[in-house]
C-alpha cells in the first residue's frame, strides 16, 4: 500500500480528474422531445488517483459514485471536465482511439451475473477482450494465458468450458476480475465488487484484489457503500454526497478524524463490536431524504440535513474542497465545509434539523398539502 499521508502532488499520479460533470437530460413530450431539466449525477468533482494505490469512493445510494466511476473510464461520456489518464485526456477520446486506450483501464461491474454473457463460455468471455486488443497471438500462448488467469483468481482450468450460470456468485465475480485482468490493464474500477456476495466470500474477493495488486502493480478505484470494506482495502477514501466530493483523506485518518458533518454521520452509523463503546459514542441521525439530483439545494448540498448548519454561507455558497488546520488532520486531508474548523473544535454545536418536505420536478422545495384528519381512517 502507498503512504496515506504523502501529499498527492508529490506522488506519481496515474489519474487526474478535474471539474468532472455528468448530467443526464430529462425529456418531456409525446411527439417532440424537449429537455425540461437535467439530473446532475456528477457535478464538479476533482480527485487524483496515484499509481499503485487503492482509492475508495463511498456515499449513500444515489450520490453518483457509480456514475463517476463509469465517467472516469468514459463508459458514461462526461458533460464537462477532464479525466487525464497517464497524460491522456480520456474524456476527449472517441471511436477507435478510445477503443485502443481501453486496454489500459478496465471495470469490474457490480452484478457478476448480468455483466457476463450467459451464451458464452468462460473461455470465450476471456478471449474476447484479448482478441480485441491483439493479445490473442497464437493458440498455445492464449491457452497458457487463460490458465494463468484462472489460477490467478483461484478457479480451476476446467471452468473455462463452463457457462456463467454454472458458477456461484463469488466465482462469477472472480470471472469478472479475470476478464478485467485479461488485457493487462493499469487501472481497474471496481463498482461494488462484493456487495452481492456473502460475508465469507466478500473476504475472499477483497483478499484476491489485494494479492493481485501486490503481484501486478494494479491501481484500483473501488466504489462501495460498505464502510468496513472500504477501510480494509483502501489507501485513501473520498466521501461523495449528491454529485460532489465532501471529504478526502487517508483511510485510517478519515475514520479517526472525520471532519465533514456528513462523514461524521456515516461513521456514527458503523457498528462497534463493544457494547460500552457503542452506547457511549456519538450518534448522528440525519433527518429527511437525499435531495433530488435533478433539483439540488443551493449552496452546500448537505445544508438541508446538516445538524451544524449556520445562517450564513451554508445555503448560499457551495464550499470547495480545502485543506484545514485541525488537530490530527494531515496535509492531504481535504474537506468541503465552510465551518469545518469550528465544528471540529466544538465552537459550533449540533442542533435539531426539521426535515424539509419537497415536491418533485424543478420548481424547488415547497410545502406539500396536508391530508385531512380522516384520510387514513382515523376517527
């Protein structure tokens, strides 16, 4: 693993993302489609991934983390911004140029069954990528490579002649990893690689990813919502909320010194296997639901649910990721909060948050009509 406290600017950066946006148009009309709004799935993300490290990306469902992972590989074409991979802007590549570049970055998808063609054998699935990138030179070397891939992911060579439905969920995920490795990439984006697996199988797949990284010098972007998994596998972690990064630091430091109110709420939800500690530690329950990415709040995206919200700045100015001077925070610890220092020192105390009732569409928050007293059969 890389040094978690090492400043990003001094390390060998493999991927540099700058002001990345992915907006999906919302269409309306029966005959002529017209765009009535946009879903801002990713809205201005800056991050760097160093060569040979594992960068974990966490956040609740709907925050845009999977879309960000796909946009980095240009599987979802970015609306704006740049993704510089080893000196080349992936976001600007198209057609054959992009196809050739894909040899160096691959993806492990979330659902191991739906991501594998059920009509192809494992051998056919693995050879397809090798053939597309000119790595299928002769039959003998190809067969040796296939056996090597199966051995690397802990599957027997006899599995090459089988179909995806003949394997368990964990084995299918291993096939997905083998397919990604087949073209010898430098970067692998793993989208929820263990979320659909049993706990014991999760540990096997995570250990496999770490072993392959040590052996092959791979770089990972791991998208997940399980904070325990991310802490175990990651060198650095980025916390995402409603299309943007709100905090970024080394994995151990993020758990020891969470600075953003949203990160603190996430950490308070992680169970601790000690009843005394569990009963005495800080518990933060967020009010309301995640706002719609089609109509995000102004200012700080988290201010509608934030227990530390202030009357100034929070609902008018969107904070940028910045390094803060807080005890225990290193030079690589960045947070997008106007009052991170005051929250950490206790100068600002949490308060109750009234959940905001919002309606769909693009008119913004408004009060919803209240049902009559007998609407639910009450006397």
